[in-house]
C-alpha cells in the first residue's frame, strides 16, 4: 500500500491508502503511531479508482511524499524507467560544466528516452530558479524522484546512502559533491571500494567535489587503499575539490593515527584540482604539478621532510592560499626555515595572497626571516598560529611592524606568548590577532597539534 | 544627534557589553547612558522605578558573567522551581556556594528567577509610558525559551529543525527517536545560551554517544570550552536525564553545509527587522560557537558558495523571526543544510549582539543599533513610538 509522508516544520504525518475493488481504506496520523483508519465504499471499482486518484493528487499537492511500498521494497519504482546516455550531449557538459543550458538540452533528450534523470534535471533547474514554498515543493519532488529511482541513479551505492556512509549533492540530475566515510563505529563499509564504485557511477560523471572521512574506526585510519582505488580508477578530469581526512580529532581518531600515505600518483590523475585539503600523518606528495590549484591545506601533527620539500618546490602557479601545519618533532615533524625558503621567496607563487605556516616548532626562527621575506608584500593574510612563538619572536615582528602593516590579518593565536607579549604585539601591529595563548614553558614548547 | 533622548542601560556595569555600548554612544556624539546595574537593581528596584518618566530609550542587556547576579537570580527563582523536577538550590544553599567559575547551577531555577525579574521590569515600564523600551521584557522571556520559539517560527512557516515532542526522560527519548527513525538529536536546555547545557545525542547500533559542552568533574558539572564526546553509557544517561529534567528542547540534528570543508552556520543580527550584520561561524565540528573552537569565516567565501535563491529565502526567514519579537535587535543562528539545499533557523537570541570588531558603513554593531534606535524618534516629542505607517499587519512589530 502506498504510504505518503509529510515532514516539514513541526509536521510529521503519514497518509496511507489501500484500494480494493469498489472501496479503499485510508490510514493517517503522526509518524510512529498507528493513526486512524477509515474505509470508504463506492458504487463501482471505477468510481473508487477515480476518488483514489483524486485523493492521492491532493496529498501530493500538499507536499506529501511517497515512501515506497514497504520496508523492503524501497526504490522498487523503476519499472518502465531505463537509463540512457548520449556521449555527444555529455561531452557538451564536460566542455563547459557551468553551462546550465547544456544540462537542459541533455535533460530534454533523456526525457524523450524515458530516463527519469531527464525529469530530475528539469525539476532541479526549476528549483534553482524558484523561491519560498515553490522551491520547497520542487525540492521535495526532486528528492522523491531520486528515492524512487535510486537503483537506477545510484546503483550499488544506494545502500551506502541509506546507511549514511555516503552523502551526495544532486545538481541538475548528476552528483556534484559526495562525502564518503564510515558513519560510525558500527559501519563496516569498505570506503575504498565505495570510492571505486562512485567514480564508475554514471551519475557521478561530472563529480566536482569529493570528501573522504573516516575509513576505519578500529585501529589505524589508513587512507592507502582509498588512494590506490581512486588512482586505479583513473582519477577524474572533473574533480575540482578533494578533501581527504575529514574526521574529528581526537574524538573519532587521533590525527597521528591517520595515515594519508603516498598520494603523488593520485595527484597526477586529477589535473583540474582547484582545492586540495589533507588531514593526517605519513604524507608523501612527490613532485607536485597542479596547474589549476588555488588552495592547498595540509593539517598534520608531523610533516615529513620529503613532504615539506614537495610543497616548497611544487608547481602550482595559480595558488592563492597555502596552509601548512608542520607539527611536532615528537610526531615526525621534520624541516625548518631553510626548507621552506622557496615559499618565503614567493618562488612560483605569483598569485599567493594567504599564507599559513601553522602548528610549527620553529616560529621564532621564522619571525627572524619573515620581515625581509620576498613573499610578504604580496600577502593579505599571514597565519602563524598554533606554534611556539615566544615573546622573542613577537619582538622581532614588533621591531619590523612596518613590514606587516599592509596585511589585512596577522594571526598569532595559540602560540606561547606571555601576557606581556600579548599586550605589546597589537600595539605595534593593530590587526594582529593574539588570543588564546598556550602555556609558556622554557624548553618545553610544542606545536599545538601533535598526537 | 542633538536633542536625542538619553539612554537608560540595564546591564552588568563592569561587563564589556556595557563599556563597549558606552563607548559607542560617545563615538556617536551622545552622552553616556544612565547605567542601572543588575546587581543593585535586584536588591533595590527603586534604582529604576524611581527614575522620572521623561523621554528615554531603555536598553536591556545580559545578566551573565556576574557571580553576584547569578546568585540573586537563583534565589529569586527558588519558589517557582520547587516541585518542578529540576535541580533546586535553597537560598541558604545559594549563600553557601563558593565562587566556582563555569559550574552549572540549577539552570531552570536561574531562568525562573530571570522571568520574575522581567515581569517586575514590565510593571516598572508600565509606570513610565514616556520611556521607549528597545526590547520588551515579554519578548526577551520568549526568546529565552527555545521550546516556544521553535514552535512559533514553524507556525510562521520558517524552517526549523523538527522538534521531537513527548520526550520526558531518557527512555521516552530513545523511544521517540526510534519512532521517528531519527539517529541524532540536539538536546538543549530551553533557557540555555552560548551552547551551555547542550548535547548532541546519537543512537548507534552498538553504543550511544553524547557530544556535549558539559564537563563532569569531581567537584561538579561545568560549562566547558572544550566539546567532548561521551561514550560511557551511564554517564550518557546521567547527562541526558539532567538536561531533560531541566526542561529541554529536543530536535532533529540537521546536517550542516560546509565552507572549504568545514562546517559553518551564520549569526545574523537583525536590527529593526532587517539583517544588519552577519558573522560566518566556521568549525571542524557541528557546534560552531566561536568560544568552542569555531572561528569567524570569510564572508566572501560564503557569498561565493551560497546560491542566490537560498540566501534570499534564508534572509526572508530571518525577517519573519525578527518581526515575531518586539525587540530592536535579535541575533539569529541560521544554518544552511548540507550542500545548500535549504536553511533552518536554529534559534534566536535576545542578547546576541555582542559582536566586537565588526563594522558596517564605518559603524560598529552597537553604533548601528543606536542609530536605528534613534531613527524613528527625531522630534523627541512622542511618548510612544507609533506603528509604522507602511505596515498594517498585526504580525509585524514596531521595529520593522
């Protein structure tokens, strides 16, 4: 029996209808309760059918959404719907992914082939143009359509969506963004395998953003297999944003128990990457050549020397934001000021506007070279937070305040300044942000994040 | 601004909310406000009641961050709290309490004390018809009850996280979550603020967890600056029982949209019914408060990501919320759903305007509020502000 549900604001209602010969029975109430029941009888089956159709239309108009035919039959509404594809029309989208018209043309063609994706494209486009209740109605319809045709649209990954190990953003009929992660301790999902399925999925043909969270709650959180799966799948020419390591530390795992592994091969098959964010330990980057990259962030408790050098010598001429966490020697951090000299010289970084040299244990040494760093004049934001800057380092910045005067923001929070250092720095450099200093202990100063 | 009526400011005199507001008045070329400190007002209502009924603007600010005021409000709330099932401290127990920063003390009782004080203020204001009260006490009372606001906004068509009704204890909470097929809820003591007395309860197949700002220490429970995830089943149930006994809003946890990979939501400060300032609160975690590891995100990044129609719809919701309260300013916590597929109003705050170092057209938040407060009162001759001429619907407050 069809079950319709209405969830909005504080409403949480269901409505069911069962047609049988010349009568039907409706049941309605709050979701989670049995509700009330009423049977109506008509002169003929045709009359009952007519009234039945009318009621269903009314409910749909009010925003009720069909919930499948029963617990085990979700997504069983695909009869008559078939997936179609047209390489030429897809090529038009690939050539200009922001061109909405290319999607609409493809949508029309898909609709003519009986592929429900065509309707989805039309609905989502209409929703993007609408506002208020009209937009909500269209979004609800799109959501219901995706649910109805989930096996066609998501293939084997429909189950991953159901268990919340996969969340996806549908944009004009296709998956634009996806996040893959074991939802919690109870999840046994093989994230590497799911990533392989995702890259092979027709719906993800124009995938733009991919985020990977926890892949393993038991023991170490290893990204090696995931990275291999993505690389062996041939990467993606459409992917612009990649975030590996979207977990909460220390609740889900420690940052040092997470192994990013060697991702150099993967980067070679992601030529259109614009933002890359990595969180975890044991990172190898190899020779970086990312012509479209705008933002790079690595958050770690210990960055190995080889990775420091990869970053310092990377080819990313369009880079605008660079954020590096160096980490603690106790957790494998290596390298110092001399190893990032190419960055300080602004070598190959003509567009760099925001630089974060964070979570480092060589901040005082860094302060000595920063005032004369060639890269400084082009920067708008400089972030030296979470490190071991002492009053001595702060004094160097104060002595050369003019060199930092052009910055919109200078962040030295979570270092190890004394109250005095904290008071003095903003007097010389008013836009310096000095809050949340950590305990200062001579000889026992660590980066904020290690373990 | 010559001839502008003077301000009366009820607040904690030593608090930066008051000192910053005074500075803002001075920068606007106005005399400083007549400050009526909560601490003294609670023992000597005459400090306010005996002021003359002459043209003045009355601003009410937070009672928080003062130990003396906290104790006084606890005592004031005692008679109303007895028998409600929440934690109760007798006046004698309150007197014996040592100063213990951040310790959670009978939040419902404290709130009931505050409600009593608000109704006393209302009576004083009724005797002073020439005063223009920038936030009506009854509106402040509503804003301090998340159970009221959530339902009122939903009734006005504003999307809010769906509340779970019928939760009285831990068992019924689990039961209702099963019925609603809901894996994760926010449990917030309905009069709490700044993410105090709050937990995110998540049902797992093998174990339940509670992510909370409450720290359980040997000397008591504390509001902590560190968000923790608690997994020990007994402790999870203890904390939930406490939150529910104090009177909590329970609502579905809605996945938040991301900016650059981080979670975020917005504090939208509404002044006279219009969005005046927006702070993007970005965080590694779904709890984005700036004192809990969140940071101010980049407004430009946000505008680059949010679809125009989603932004317009969200601001319309904010207007509806602001107009539901007779207050000059309301600080709305607004979230966008994952992938910007919608928005929800999480809550609204009566004292949500402490946003230092923000400027718009050269004005700080307080300066902006002062300008807007004076805008409709140029002559200094009206005793009460009239209904705005362009609005006729009774749904709109005076501040639209």
